[in-house]
C-alpha cells in the first residue's frame, strides 16, 4: 500500500497541483482504510498536521489524533493544536497532559543523550498507553516524507516516526505525504486551510525546549526558555523575519551572574539568542540583527522574563558550533 515517489512526479508548487494531490490521496486513504479507525500522534509540526488535515477530510472521526504535551513545547503550541484540530476541524482529538510525568522523569538528569532517551522513550510509552485504551484501531498514520525514505535508504537515519512501539501493536501504516518533499507538504497544508504559522513553521527538535535548557531541566528555568522564545518569535514576526530566517530560539544556561534591578542586587541567569540560516543544516551562518532590534529584544527579555538579568547573542557559525546546545 505504501507508494514510492514516481521518478516523473511533477513538483507540487501551485494550489491546483495541491488540490489534485489532496483529491487523489483522499480516494487512496478511503480505499485503504474503509470503515476502520486510524491513530495518529499529532505533535502540531508541519508533517503530522498535514497528515491529520488530510485524514480528517478523508475519513473524519475515524481518525483518532493523540496530542501528547510533554511540557517541552513552545508557548501556545498545545493550545493551537486544540484550537485548529478540535475546535475548527472538529477532529477526534485526545489531549494528554503528560507534563508532570516527563519533567519528573527528567529531574536531575544532566547528560544530553540520556535526556533525549528519556523524552523519546516516555513519548512512546504515553502514546502506547493511549492506544491501548482504544478499541478497534487497525491503522497508524505517520508524517513520513520523501527525504525520510531517501535518508533511511542511504543509511543516514532510521525514519520510522513511531518506531519503537511495543511489538504487539501491529498496525498497518498510512503515510499520505510519503511521496512529498517538505516544500510540497507546505503547499498541500496551505491548500488544506492550515494556518501559516503551522505550515511555514521553523524546524523544532523532537526533544523540544528540553535541549535549550542545558543540563538538568528545572521548571523555573524551562519557563524562562519558553517565555524568552515566545518574545523572540513575536519580535521576528513583527519585524518581517519570520519565514526568512531558517531557525531562531533562546537558550537559558545553568549558571548565574550578578546584576542590579531597581537598586537591588540580582543573581540570575543569562538568556542566549541564536538565529541562523542554512540550506542543509550541515553548514550554518548567523543572521545579523539590526542594532535597534537587538536593543529591543534585550529590553523586553530582561524586563518581562523572570530569572533573566542578561541577554547574550551567539554569533558562532556551524562548524564549529552545532545549532542546538546539546
Ligand atoms: P544541530 O544541533 O545538530 O542541529 O546542528 C541541526 C538541526 O537538527 C535539529 N535537531 C534535532 N531535531 N531531534 C530533532 O528532531 C533532535 O534530537 C535534534 N537535535 C537537533 C536542530 O534544531 C537543527 O534544526
């Protein structure tokens, strides 16, 4: 049932081509699934959101979406998933608040690889628990895209998004964007009526804000990352940089320095701003911001984010620095 991209497939770059792709996939999904139920882990990222919107069009409430809030999402993300999919598209959406569960497991864990393992492992567990509560699910939808297939064939990475589900959970896969490149997924998503800030979203790592809170994650420092990231995104959008700069985010490292506020000594964290451009993520250059924007960002972050008394800018390319801090 899983089709490969035909060699002669036209690049989907117009609304008309997207419409035709959507109509074709709806027919294929209906033929594959019949009257059975399909499960989807809906993160709110571009690929899973487009898969959800396609399946909702094709089979409505036969699709069960599970959105796991692991506490490491950006400000407003879980709310947007609920608004777009449950409220506007009338989807069958299960929202799982697993924030305490993840943060309790991560407490005191400093090793980056260990943090990633815990986040990935716990995600599979929460998702599998939700799946077991449901009756009659025979299919699992995934947001696999064509580069995932190419990379897994080349041995660069294992692409199975839900790889690692327990062996007894033997679902047939539904992968309606499998033949598409990322830019085509965006054109299809736009045609399906998804909001621009979902369709043109910058890359966001699976372990989320967890890798931007280096070392052991604490709730207060994680909140400082989330709030400063929200300010950065808001200011980039206002200043026409959203969609132009490849990736931009804040990091709050686990050390404190002295400062002064309202005549009193403070001892708080710094907030690091990183904004980068790239085409392949192997080599990365830094986006140079205007003096005016730098001043404005510093001002907003130190006055609005509790626990921050300094703002630093990371102007290091990759190599030698990676994009993320861990
Ligand atoms: P690095 O830090 O390796 O990042 O230069 C390159 C790109 O990959 C993203 N990234 C991740 N994405 N899971 C993901 O899904 C991860 O564990 C992960 N680590 C880094 C990073 O945001 C950047 O776009």
